[in-house]
């Protein structure tokens, strides 16, 4: 695996490649990231993994400062894989933001930037879209792999590729990797205490219970209310939002909706903000 820090070195490596797979990350690699890399290796001839803790997508300076930066351990972990990625691209902040991090961010997230995750993290999606767009221009991948856990990010990245990259990058959605207790893997889980770890699976359990109710014909609004109660009955969990959207357009759905739906949840568990989601089909009701 080659470790590269600048765009010019990266281009020198990639200019003759025609089937490049890309996995963007912020490091602190866990098994979920490794699953993304394996998927990229199945889809492409050359795989580039990036590690960059992007300052503009953090709303809180403290959160940015506290974000785990474990480059040496991450490199070791990647080097120990049976099949290592071909390139680790770890640019500096100056490489990504030559005009400073105060420069205008583009493209914009629009209305979707201020709902769900955007409510508690204003500006987050602009920072994310800016950096993903920068990486797409630097890496010029044919395929890029993103985790399904960050549903709103994935939706916005697909829209970015459609609007700004003429659908020339295939976005592959990697299923969320879960622990035995079905907790979605996240770099943030390392901040949970043992009681937080025991409480956190309530998010997934509540969503699955709501899905079952909906499949039995219960109105989505009633099923969501029941899931909300289940989460709120867990003393360590403070629910931020629980919602059902149309997976095609990310718009909240009404009770008469039929089609592919996505249930989204965000909650602070034991002081750590966690998100998760599930996708399922809602049949037309007679
Ligand atoms: O999902 C992440 O880790 C980040 O948002 C990403 C896509 C690497 C952009 O910084």
C-alpha cells in the first residue's frame, strides 16, 4: 500500500488507471470501514482509501478537536489486511483547503441540509459535500463506496454525483455492519461506557418493532409513536428524531404511502450521539 499526501503524487499513480474504486473515511478505522474496502476491491481494479478529518463538516470545535486521529494505527490495520488497498490518500488541511477553511463551500445541500442531521449540525452537509466533491475530483473514481448508516449523507452524495458529475461515478451503498447486539458500528461507539453499550441497541430494536407493525398493516404514524415510546423508556437514551422517509427523495411519508421507505433515528445515548436507519418496502393497503 502506497501512502500519498498530495494530489500531484496521486495523479501520477492513477492517471493510467481506468477502474478506480474509492472509499472516503475520516480514519479511526473499524470493521465497518474494512467492509467498505472489501466491497470496493470487488468492484474495482485499484482501490484508494482516504483518511481526512474534515474540519468544515464539524459544527462544534470541541467535537473536531476530540475526533480520534489514529493515522499510524490505521495504516497498520490496513497493512495487516490479506488484501491491502493500493493507495492510502491522507492529504493535509492545506492541500484540501489551499485558501483556508473559511473559503466558500460548494455545492450546497439546499433544504436537505437543515433537516434531520442538519438540525443539530448546521453546515455539516455543506462541509461534507465540499470535501467529497474535492476528493472525487482528485481521485476521479469510477466507483465510490459509502456506508448505508449515514443515510442522509448517502442520499446527498448520490444527488451530488447526478448534479455535478453527470452520473459518471457509481455509488455503491454498503450495508451497515452491526455488533452482535445489532448496534451499528461507528467510531463513536468507542466513547460509550459499558451501560451505554448495553442501552444503545434499543435504537435498532425500536425501528425493527415499528417495521413489523407497519408490515402487519398498522399505520406508520402509530408504529413510529410506539417506537418513540420504546426509545424514551430507556433512561440512558435521549431521542433526537425518529422519522420515516421515502427512500427515493428523502421526503417524510404520509400514512397512505407505499414503496421503499427508510426509517431514520438519531439519539444521544450515554452522552454519545448515535444514528441508525433501516430500509423496507411498504405494501399498498387495500
Ligand atoms: O462519512 C464520513 O466519514 C465522512 O463524512 C466522509 C464521507 C469521509 C467525508 O468527510
